[in-house]
């Protein structure tokens, strides 16, 4: 079976089909949603390790004499202060503070950066970066269809990677990145991820993806490493309280309303797009992100209204929700207005015309336990 007409395919598509993957359309790509049991893949990442094909993520290189300064103007974070070999979470906003996308920025040289965006915003982020950096002496080069990307995530990820890439790459600290080899194949390795677990994201030339995928699965076989799809990736990130663009973030939501204000560097010396609006948002935001744990029978889904008990007016709206395989109950993220929505407060989620009991809980829902056997975090 081949990809649906008009959809992009990963360089690993044939391998996914041979493994029995079930596919779904996502942001213009045909991607594996699971390989058998989404719940089993979720537990594997929490308990051992999972390997994700994330080649659909948008990759854009920014290089040149004023690349750091240009990115400082384009983004809410402070790439100019980022050391070579380090990475940071960031966002690109419109002038009124709404979020175009959330990103990871890697500084791989004094004048060389990699920006990784969400697949749904790949083209718009590359276009916006190009427009914003025109006044700076730098080059913006999209590379999504030239570069493949894998995510090795879970408590055994470090050991698996060290076996095939050496202690240097396997021992990178959090939010560090380095170029080297995985087996005999050149790759960029970063200690980043989207699951709430320790792990790595690995970038390589498009045509080299198969060699690294096969090598990692073989090296991780004794630790019961499994391929994992989009389904598990979504429940893992939800448990970790991590945002998904289009749910927790969009053009109508600023970083402070999404609980991400700590990533906005209002104190950096250089101006940046959206600064005035975000300074106002920092002082006063009408919305904030909350976590919900369902107490009654029902699953809170995106768009469902949330109420205080007995209230006629909604307190907010669910942005993401699903059963939590780790916690054993349905959980949700919601955007809430006004005050009074504090930890432990009872609320109700309207599900198919019925109000179901829930409770506001502290985020994240799940926080991994740090190992003492060499894990530096």
C-alpha cells in the first residue's frame, strides 16, 4: 500500500508498512499512528524505550554573520546568548503576541543554527523567518525533505544510544547537541524530546534514515525497544503537560495564556517581534492553562466546555484530553478564564450534553523519576 495521493512520506515508510503499522494523515504527511497497541507503545516508552520516526518535523537552517541577532529579533527566546552545542525551546509570535509556532533552536556554530518546527507550520515558519531575517546578513534554508529525524525516548535510551554512538553522544547533557556518528552514519544528536522521558532526537541525511533506524532497533532489542507511533507520542506529551500546536497554542493564544511565559525573554536587550504585546500579557492575562483529572465517567476532548459546579457560564475550554495509560484515568489540559481555578477545585466538563465531574490538578500530570545510574538530569 502506498501513500495517499498528495501526502508526503517518510523515508522509512516501507519499513513501517513491513512492521504492520497503521497509518494516519497528519499535517500533509502519511504517518504511523501505531504498530499494534498504542497503549503498549506508551508503556514501553515510560518503562524502557521507544523509537519514533519524526521526519515530518520542519527543519530550517539559519546561517550567516548576523544569524544569532536575526533569530533574536524573530523569536521570543534569546538565541544570541545560546552557547554553541546547546538548544532551547522557543516560539515565533505575531506582533499582537499570538503564537505562529513553538520551536526548538539548536546552535551548532557561532553562525549556524537549526530551527525545528511543527509539521503543520513548517512552510509558514520558514517563510516568516526568511522575511524577518532579510534585514540581517544571514541565510534561511528549509531542509525538511532533505533531513530525516528520529526520537529515541525512555529510561533505556541513553544506554541504547551509547552502545552505537559512544559515550560522548550518549552522555550529552539536557538540551545539548553534537554532531558525530551513530554506527558508521553521520548524524546530529540532541538530548531533547516530547515525551516527558529522558531521550534523544537524531537528525541525519534523508537517505541515511533506514541505516540508523535499523541499527537502533537491533541495538535495543535486548532492552525490548519498540517502534512507536503518533498515538503514543500524543498521550506521552499530554501526561507531561507539553503543548500541541493547534490545541494549546495558536494565533489567538499568547505564551503567557498557555503557561509558557517563562520562555519569553522580555529582559533581552534586543527588540523582537511581539515584545510590546507580550509585556502587556505578562502583566495581565485573562486566560491560563490548567490540568484536569476526570472523576466521573467520560473523556474530556478538545473543545469541550468546562464549568464551575452549577455555573451557567463556562470557566474555559478543553484543549487536549485522553485516557492516561500511566495514571489509569482520563486527563485533560484546558484554557481557563479568570481566577478561582486553583489546584483541588472541583469542575465539570460538558460531554455530550451531560456535566461530568473533574478536578483541577497540578501540571504536569506525570513527572519522570530521575535515575541514579548515570542520568545527569
